[in-house]
């Protein structure tokens, strides 16, 4: 197994199982202890894992906030952002949806797209959209994060990489710093969200104001690589600086 593929596999295993011993990880990956220890040292230097005595744990060891808890934060703002994003979508489109509560709010507005094709790694979005007549809904395989219903892992990333070109991709995030770098609080989530954007003609970030001007553990993308960000108008004007990087669309 190539080093980069093994790195993704390690992250997926730790994400689903939590802390593992180096011996157990060596057996699962079928790799020697010496090779594994060298790779784990490199991964720790990159901020991808945390080494412990005889073991290794994911960077995001703190349990996730639940999907329902996140959904009710800044709900009014998230719904305004979703409504604005919906106006950008024409009648017949292929769309990739990442995870996150603002993206979920957008998914609730897509029922009237005739013959639309939706790809997603969100259990909640897929569950809602699958009930909508006229939509063709695809959900990727992979590891399900129990707190959030997000599907992660190598299978999920590979799924989005092999998709044909889609018209639009929308993802959420946990933070965007002043340089326009977009982050997730979770490395495994970030790896998949990158691939959600990969094959889209038009790439958009949906982000409520509470996340702007902050940073987090796992980098997803820079706004320069996206067609726009849909957000709320901030009194402190941080989002105005993003206009030098991409289109800023206010809800």
C-alpha cells in the first residue's frame, strides 16, 4: 500500500475506532511496526494524529457536537443562506452536497428540481431528498460518524473522485480565517469535503457568520479555488476582504 493511501486509511480507522495501539494498527494495515512508526511520526508532525504511549489517537479526540445541536445554532441565518444558495440553482442540475447543517438546510429546498441528480455524504440530506419524487439521490459508502451522520473514509473520498462532472457543489465548514482558508474541525471530514468540490463546474462554500475569522485543525480549501461563498453580512466586515479571493454572496 502506498504511503498516501495508508495515511488516509490510518485516519479513517482512528476516526471510526478512536485510539488504537500501534500493534493493532500494524496488523490491520499489514505493515511492519518499523514502517508504521516512521509514518506515524511524520503524520504527527503534520498535525494529523497524536502519538500516545504504545498507541495513536485522532486529532479530534473530543466527542463531536451532535447534528441536532449544531442545526439549532444560528438557525435563522443558516436558512437565509440556504435560500440564497437555492436561487443560484437552475431547474435541472446535478449537484454534490457535502455535510453540515447549512448544507442540510439547502437540501430541504431542492425538492422542486425536476429530474435533478444529487450526490451526498450526508445521511440527513439523503434521507430527506430520497422522499422527494423526481429526484435521483446517490449516497456514498464509507464510515458513518454517529454524532453527525456524515460519511467519511477512503471509500467516500474515492466515490466523489470518480463522479462525472456535476453542475454545482456546496459544502459547509467549521471555520474560515482572514486569508480565506476554509477548515473543518475534523481531518477525516476535511479529506472528503475536498473531494466533494473536486468535479464541480461551480464550487460554493456555505458559512454562517459565527465561523468567519476563525481557524480549525483541518484545511479543506482556499476561497481562491471556489466560485463563491454564501454568508451573512458581517458588521466587522471580515467577509468584505474575501472579495479579493472569490465572489461574496450575502444572504
